[in-house]
C-alpha cells in the first residue's frame, strides 16, 4: 500500500515540478535535461545498491557504453533515437551479464575492487581504441535523427527535455515495478541478510546477477540519452568521477527510495552546476561541504527528511 501511495503521489509531483520548471525556466532546459538523465542513472545505481546491496565503483562503464553505442551507430547511418536507445540498452545489459559472474561474488570490499578495476579497464580500452571511440577527443561527428521520424532535436532543447523526462518516467516505473515484485522483496532480503536467504533456498547469485543486468540496462539508457541529446560521447562518460557522482547522488537522496534518489540527483546536479559557475576552480569544495553536512543532518538522505522534521516537531 505504501509503495502504491508513493507512486500515486510522487510521480504526479515529479511531472508537475517538471512542467513548472519548463514554464518558469525556459532558458534552463539544457540543465533540466541533464538532471533527468542524472536521475535515470541514479535510479539504475539505486536498483543495484539500494535493493540488491551491491556496491560498485565502476557503474559508469554501462553509462559510457550506452553513449558510445549511439555515437558509433549514428556515425554508421543508424540514427533513429528510439532504435539506437534500445540497442544501447541491449549492449549495456550484455556487458553487465558478462561481468556479473565476477561482480556478484565475494563481499563488498571485493566488489569495490573488482568494479573499480573493470572501470579502469574499460576506460583505458576506450582510450586506446581511437579509431572506434575517438580516444581522448571523443565522438561528435555522428547524426541523431528525429524521434520516430517526427520530432527533431532542436537548439532550444525542448524535444530533449520531453524525451529525457519520458525516459525518467519509464525508469521510475521500471524500478518501482521491480522493487514491488517478489523479486524485489528477495533482493531486499539479500541486502539485509544474505545468510538467511541462503538458508531458505534463494538463489543468491542468480538474483544479484539479474539485478546487475537490469541496473546496467538502465545506466546504458541514461548514457545513450546523454549521447543523443548532446551529440557527443567522451571518455569522461566511462570515468571514475561519474561512478563516484552517482554514488553520491544516491547517498544524498537515500538508498532504497525512488523519490529520494531522484531528488538527490536533482539537487546534486543543480548544486554542481551553480557552484561551478560561481567558482570554476573551487566548486568541488562546496559540493564536499554539502555532502559532509548531509551525512550528519540527514543520515538517511533526503528520503529521511520527513522523519527528521517530525522528530523536531515533537520536541517541547
């Protein structure tokens, strides 16, 4: 009941907020598009950590694969956005499926090291494969056609705004459906007590591997949308910094909370944009201070804000 209520309340609020921003801030559609993509990426990671309990320092691998897939396909004449988006998600999920056997085993420390190593390997492979990925220069000489042959991406960013918003709604519904299913309940059981789930006969490895594949597909979706709407794919989309960013977004919003994660991604991306424009050299200091403060003030992230306010309201 609570999860259904969350969906019925938070999704309309999300759509209303997006519509309000579109009307009030028409000059910031590019930033809002970036926020929507960041939220999709954060939801993909929350499915992995918040529900399956798998920590990763290389989640940007799937994000970058999605971006490079649409760039390479666009450079070879396949330009329909929905089709290239589907292919990018397939490539990312295939990569996740191949990596799952070495990622889902062991403890959190092992997974951190393995995913960090995988991230560095993919980054260096993309850097060396200059003929395919453009290396350090990235890929920009590719074409992105109109969506369904009708809606071409415009300079003002209106089509990109609605396209990425639709992607965020789809990602929201996917993660909500997965988390509300028996599979999602099993994932939360694995996160809370793996030994007990083993004892009741749950297939721990298979559940975690499937969660990893689904998470990789959603991350590939986010990367593909960024590649399509920015008409660019680069090494930083595979880099460690992007993996660290998505971990911070999820922690700031509150792992295991879909509305909280979306809010955390929005706040983190907006704060990063504002501080970098105020101080291009020292903006990371401001972001770091905000994140440190959030740990002490909101240990459960923005998702726990309501509980904190209720406690404050009860004090005499």
